[in-house]
C-alpha cells in the first residue's frame, strides 16, 4: 500500500497497540489532536484515553514518567514534539533510561521509544530544525535510529517497540510527506501529500543495526542517513559517479560490516549529514573507517555537513549540504 512516512508511522503505532496491550502512546498533543504532524491520528479514538493520551508541556516529566512505566513492564512510546525540545528531558534519558538495566544488575529494563521529528526543511527556525543525533549516539545504553523512507520507518519503529532497551527514534521532518530530487533551490510545501513507499500493511520489523545499500558502484563509498540519502543520490547522479550509497538507518548499533566492506572495495569515502560538523556523528564514522580500512584508503575521508553555527533561519537552504556542495567534495575525493 502506498504510504507517506507519516502514514507508515501511524500504521506502526496501530499494529503495535493492537498486538500488545502493554504499548501506550503519549506526549504533547498526540492524543485528541493526533500529533502536530498527525503521526498518532486516530489512536486515542480507537484505543481509548488510557493508552493514547496527551501530556503537559513538560518533556522532563514525559520521559521521567515513561521510564517509570517501562521499569514496571509497560512499553511506552512517547513523542517529543520537536527534537529541539528534548533538552529538558536529557537528564532522564541519560541518567535513568540508558542506565536502568546496568545499574539494577538486570533486574529492571527500559523498553522505551522516544520519537522526535528532527532536522530542517520546513522553515522552522532555530528551535524547530535541529539535528541532535550525536547527543544520543554518545550515550552508552541507548540505540539511535533515523529512517529515510516509509518502509523502513514502519519496520524500524516496530523493532524499536519490541526492543527491551531505550531507543531514540528520529524522524526527518522534510521526508514526512514524500521524496524530493535532493535540491534545495526551493522548499517543498511540507503539508503536500506525496506517496513514496509501497508499505506492507501487515506487521513486520526491520532489524536495528543493519544498513541498506541503496546504490552500488566501484567509484566511491557515500555514507548518509535520513534526508541526506536523497541528496547524496542526486549529487552522485549529477556527478556521474557509480558509487556505493549506504543508508545507515541505525546509527547505534552501527552496521560496521557493510561500511567496511564497501570502503575496502572503493578505497574512497565521503560522509554526509545535516547536523553541525564538529563532534557530529560523521567524526565517529570517520574514525571507525580509518581504524578498519586505513591500508585500503586511496584518499582522505571527507565529511560534508551542516555549518558550525546556530541554525540560520534566513539561510536555511545554504546551511544544508546541497548537491552542489556534495559534488565539489566528491570531485576532491576522486581527484586526490
């Protein structure tokens, strides 16, 4: 069935709640209204206010309550309305959710999913456009996931709900309603419906920790996730490169096997992400590749990222790694 990412995420919630009555969904505006992006639409009506309900505007309280529920066997799926709002809850995520299994010697687990719309592309400004994935990949005890399409969004979300430990589930807002050609010369109207996935309506999971090779070629390895997968595809096509393009899907756990095999084959690697450059997840990827593929590298690894600046609302389309920026760096990798 053709679905947008929003519809696939809503369908995943529905199936998880149908299959397991321990699954509950809550957060700001997720109940009666169905979420600001409509990812939980219809769930309260179908499952009642005890299983899908609205929470106060208090991210610390939302996650703190969810950790307590998870410790007692409930499977909470909470929505932080925008990833930019997660910071008040960061202590609960790091100090409680991520450590519960280990600090209790395995007596308690934390089967908690924290969903967050992430990234830019809808002119949300500084407080609605951040990409904070590296803040979570650094924390032992957390898994961090970012899908790029409806098929993976549904499968990864169901796998995250099944997981006995906490999962940070990041959803690129720019992809909620459909694909694009990778160019940022003009914004896509975020509320316009675009279909871009034949999604199985039945229950299925996509394993955490397994990347997807979306394009294959001998010239270059391009590693991306979320929105940047499409930008990488557009840039490689425009540059006439036959490249391995890897959609990580899961940042932690990381699919080292797929990455290492590709880089050893091509001898060249470019890493693309929307978040700021310094201490971004691309730095970790670069280090891992250097450690495992040093003698196979023909040129230095390149990172193409967002700028090291607070999110610039007026220059949003210049902030993003564009196909033009990617092509310039790809050419440098190939020429070195």
